[in-house]
C-alpha cells in the first residue's frame, strides 16, 4: 500500500537511510512497498535485495519533480517500464528541459498523479493518488466519477518530529535560504510518515474501491532483476569463440616477444590463464582493454597498467601491464579465479593531458548509449555539514569558519550552535549530491538506460546514477581509466630530451630503467625528489633506512609505506629485519615458507591471504572476504567478524598458541583498506624507476617536465631548486623567450607565464600567439602596440624582468610605460601604417638595491630567483654543520640554519608533532622531528629560514634532528619600501611552505605493539 517512499537518496529531501526504511516497513507489517526517490533510481537495487530478505514485494519507480514541484510518480510494471522512465528522464537531463506537466504515454509504467495535480483525462495506466487527510474532499460530487482511478498515496519522507526538522534543514540547504524563509510548498507534508498497515487501511475503510484499485496496481507491477548475469559488453569481436581465438593469438605473440621461443614456464602459464579467462567469459573484457591500449600506442601516448591485473601474464603479453608476474612470483588467482564472486578490473593510468582523448575514443567506439562513468554519492562531511547547517540557522561567515575549522569541543556553547551540532551530526554520512566517479567507466551490452537514467555533468561525459559498489552488485565490471601527473612527468621529459638534446629515450622499454646502476645509487640515498611515488619525505627516509638499491626492495617499500603496514608496526619490523637478517626468528614455519622474501613480515595483500589460508587454514571464501576488506571494497562488518571468529577457531584446531594467533590477526586486521597487492606495488616501482632514470640522466629536462605538470608532492620552488642544483640557470619570464609553460633552451630554464601571480591567462597566451605570428618584440613600445594589455599587466611584466632584453632598467621601463599609456588609445592598436616614434626623454638614473629584484620575484612568483633565501637574511651565520655531515654526528647536538621546504603533521597520544624537511645553505636536504613539548615553545611561523638546535638521531643510515629549540630568522627589510615602514616586511609573508595534515588516530607505540621476534612454543 505504500507506493511513494523516499529514502535519503532523494537528495536534500528524504531523511531515512535505505536499510532503516525497510526495517520500519517490517515493524509496520507491510508486505509491499515502492521506492520512488526523486528523479533517481540510485537505491532501487539495494532496495530489491533488502526487501527480498524480509519477504516484502519490492516495487521500483521514480518520483518526477521539476523546480521542487511534484509532477507525478512512475512505477515500473517490469524491467521495460524502468527503461522507459530512465530514457524519459535522461532526455530531459541532457537537454536541460523542464519535465512536462503530463506524463508521456508509457507502455510498461503505472503513473500516479497527486490528488492536487490531476490532469483532465487519465490514460489506462494512470491513477490519482489520494492521501488519508484528503479523503473528506471526496464528499464533493465531482470526485465520484474518479473513484475507479484512485489509489492510496501515503507518502513516506521522515519518521519523527526530529527528522521532520532535519527534512526542513535539508530543504533550506537545497533552496539556499534560511529556515525562516522556507514556505509550506518547499517541504513535505507533516503526515508523510509510515504507519502500521492496519491503521492505514482503516482510514480507507469507507472507500474499499480505492483499496481494491491499489491492490490491482500492485498486482500489475512485477519488477524482477537478475543480479547474477554479467552486464558488461559481452564480446569484442562478435562471439565468445572468436574472442578467445583472437585473445589466444595475441597472448602467444606476446609470449614470443617477451620471453622468446624457449620458455616453457611462460607458455604453460599463458595456457592456464587462458582457460580460466574462457571459463569465466572474461575474454571480451581483456580484448576491450587491449584495444584501448592499442589506440593509446597509436597516438604515441604513455600508459601504466597497475593493480591486480599485473598478476596476469596474459595482460603482460598483451601490453596492458609492464610487470612480469613470473619474475615477482605473482599468482594469477589474486586477479581472477573461479571461486572469486566479483570479477576484477584493470587500472590504467595516462597523463592528465591525454586522458580525455582516451575517454573520447572509448565513448565514440562503443556508443553513447552504452558507455558512461560510474556515479558517486558525495556525502555530507564534517566541514561542509557545519557550513551548510550553520548557514541555514543564519550564522555569519566568521562563525561558520570557526565551526568548520575547529573540533566540536572548541565550538561555542550557545543554543543555536548546539542545534547546528545536533542536526549536523544527524547528517553525517548522508548523501549530499551526486557526482562522477574519478575514473570508473561502464561499457554495457544493453543500453545503460535499461538500468538507470543518465546525467550530463559539466565535464561532458554522461554518468549513471549509482556508484561502483552497486554497479558491481548488478553485474558490471568497470574499466578504470585514470590520470596522474607522474606519467606526464615521464612523457614530457622524453619529448623535451629529444627536442633539447636530439636523443630519443625509449622509456617504454622498462629494462632500460629498472635496476639501472646509477639510478639504484640515487635510490639508496633518497635522491628522488620529483619522482613518482618516491619523492615524499617519508618515502625518501624509508629508502635510506633500507638502503634500497634494487627493484624488489623498492616493490616492498612501495607497500610498506602504506598506512596499514605502518599502523600494524610491520614497517618498523621490516626495516629491522632487512638490516639485521640474523637477529630474528620467524613467528612460525608457515611465515618462513610463505613470506621468506619479506623476512616473515606481511607486506602485501597476498601475504595476508597466504597466512590466513596456510597458518589458520581458513577456507578460500574467507580469504576473498579479507581481500575485499584490504582493497577498501564495500564489505559487511558482520562478515568480517564471522571470518575473525572462524580464524580463531581454525587456529585452535591446528594447535597454535592463542597469543600468537591473536597477534597475527591484529596484524591482518590493521591492513584493511590500507595496503597494496604486490602487483600494484610492482607497477608503482616500475614507474618510479622510469622517473628516476630520467632524473638521474637528464635532470634538467626532467625537472622542467615536473614543473610543467604542476609538480607533485612539493611546490614549484622546490623543483626549480632541484633544476638549479642539477646545473640549470634559472631565468625569469621573458616576453621573447617564455611560453605559457616553463621552457628550456640548452641549460637555460625560462619560467613560464603561468607562474606569474596576477597576469591574466588570456594575455599570457596572447603574447605567445602574437610573437609566433609576427615575430619577437623589439621594445616596450612595440609590445604595447601589439598586445591588448593594461598598465597593471605591463607593470607585472616589468617587475619580473620580462623586458630586460631592451637594456633599460625597471624604473626606466615604468616611466616609459606610463608616458605611453597616458595618451594611448586601444582602438589605434595595429592600425597605424607608420608607427610614430616615442619621444625620447632623458630619464634619471635611479639607484636600485641589489635585492629589489628578489623581492619583486617573491611578490610575483612566491620565491626568489636572482638569489637564494639565505642571501636575504640579516645574519651572515650559516650554521656550523651542513646536511652532508649529519651521519657523523649521531647523538650530538647541532645548530643549523635552514630554509623550510615542508612539514608533515602527525597525531600522537601526547599531541600533535611535525616532521620537517629543509635545505641548508649548500642546497642539500635534511629532516627534523618536532615533538609536542618543543612545538608549544617553538612553533612553526610560516615559510622562511630558521635557526635550529637539536640532537641528531641516525636511524638505519637515515639522520633526523630532534629539534629542541627553533627560531625564525629575520630577513632584511624590503628595500622597495625603505620610506614606508608598514610595508617593509609585508612581502616576506608570501614565502611558502608545504604543509600536510594527517587525519587519523595516533599509531600505537612500539612498546604497545611488542612484536615477537622469536618462535612461540606450541
């Protein structure tokens, strides 16, 4: 009898989570109910499954609304009916048209008009819904003729008075008004709650025909859905047989290319994998991915295949991945096996500049009706909750900022703030808006509108209205088409090397870079800034602690750095065992047999599964649940608890000591959602080596590529410093030499116009276009005549030195620019056949401080180019120890002067601490630790140079200074404002620092983990 129920998927309207809506239906004795969320089907598939578990007949539909007004409700009679509604809604979404007042003539949909919005005529499949409170209107004679078309319409939107208030808050957020401005029409009726079925029927007892009509409508609707059948495009070449023939041919060609003619192990593995691929009917998925890769190669694009797909030798032979699974002992079953309930997907990365071209190819090849991005629900998060709800209660921006930025215990305690907190916390984890999944694409066998309406976000690619988890549940395996700047670094470096040096580097040939000797030397010393995944301070420290000088250790390091391994204490244990392989015993023989390569430490997801299966003897199904948990996939807490209980029981049966079994499960549990499979780490390691090889052998070109791809972990200044340390000379932007991006001429790097604060992008591109079409600029006058630019833009270019080719000083250029611009008429630009020469004036020679240019640069670029920050200090002191000497100062107190690069916030049980990264006067990097007690007295005070006092601690070859005192050192006053005291230290504030915040609970201390290093007796 409930034909119009809203869940919280009715965004900013419904208040009831889907599972709780069904629980309430069970309590109310309801046997049939419809989910009709507003303009979406996001929840229907979870709804169907949940209803079937409690013996409720699920009806699915859509409530069609336009401009917050209810038009009509559609209920699908069957799957065709859902498709009809989806196509109807998709058309209006794409065309951005209002929904019509009258529903179209559907063939397999029942339409219910609200009582107050009835059309003059009803078709056979159309009804009028009447709520209990509207029944008294039926006493009017005009309604008697409509009784045979009326159905019960008890809408459901909220459960309690408190939730009705929450509904009003959601409506105010949606309509962008404060609560007092909401109208009655903006909100649902106060009667839209679920009541027991008997009570509802009793309200209609005088109108049995309405009840009968409702039952008849319910009988008409039989929506069934097959969750088991795969929904992806089935075949690449037309049939399963021809797909397997093509896949086999390609795989065999790949074996010959990768392994030669005499490698029986590779041939046997290919044959084994092909059998499983055929059995699971996954050949089409492999071939579609292969086809995308072939297109990419034809365009000269670089791609990286990563994730568990690299466990497959077939994907390696097809060129989808660059990881040899035999070399790393990667087992195919981690990617694809007959017991796995959900088929996997390939993760393929492209440069962020080239990804859209790949996407357009996919959409064009497989058709707009069959391809779309996965959707995603953007939830109300802590900061957004307090901003949104606070705005509804009329709080000013200053208070909203305080609420959003501070923890609740620091909020004001006035009644309004308490209401904001109360209702804000109710909204936590509620969906707020729909968005596009960052990379997941569906390629369907049937039109996607058979399953969902589509929306067209601003990026221009359609999205389905459900997320990746629902897509997987209903039978889709997504294609992950990702982008990352790391590939842009590599790709652009190769192009720049060829342009600048005439050398072609075949970086796709991974044997060139992987384990290359000079690269390994840089790796072991942590000289990896700019390199994909291995440039962060934490990763560089780990590389040094491990003396990482080979591919396999780098593969392990790529996973060890993940939070799960660190949280479990296994990162520290791995470092210890790697450096002292003779000072530990394996927990148990199983650890030696299965994890000998990683010293008995669980590093990868596969390791966790191996231990669960071989140590505890868990069944394979439980191993798959653990895999999904560690992959961060949607999972049931109850299922995980069941695995844990089963694990303990199985360990007891095998006679393992309870204490050891519990310790091992603690390690297993800490991995959930925060670890890599080995193939993923291997893929990252290969890409890291590619980056590193280019940095080592072509450092200037590589750094320019990093800068042009807008960096990585650090700000542009750091990569400019790296280029300078590599022998480049850094030039400020020049109107005759610079491009929008940074440009390289030999070893001269001209910074791009994109880095100039305040210069319009349109003008920057206009300078380049004009120069290409009509030649270089000969003077400032020539530039002004050819480029439509105001005095503000000219001043920016003068101050950065972009007209230095004229031989005139900045002061002289400023005078000339103002003289020209006083009487300059823009309409005369480019019209004069003969340019009148500018009257020559005898300009005074104005003395300039040697440091004025540096302060111009800080103002416009945020860092100095013509000197170092150390040159701007008032003191001449540079510290008595340099970074290169720290290894020989273990446990000694040192005083250092350093420039701040970055700091990383880390929560501890004692309070916040920071790890700092600095460069000394010689340009070398070093690291510091700042504990809570030190920070309270000596906090960070923004970017700049600091005097540091602390004790050197050398931890496995890696020195860190534990800082006890710290003071920010004063720079000289800005000489440009020598006559204005209030501006002399203003520009200094623009010196930046990179700050990383960590939002997690503190990791346990080493003594709290107390990892065993010896066997435990049975």
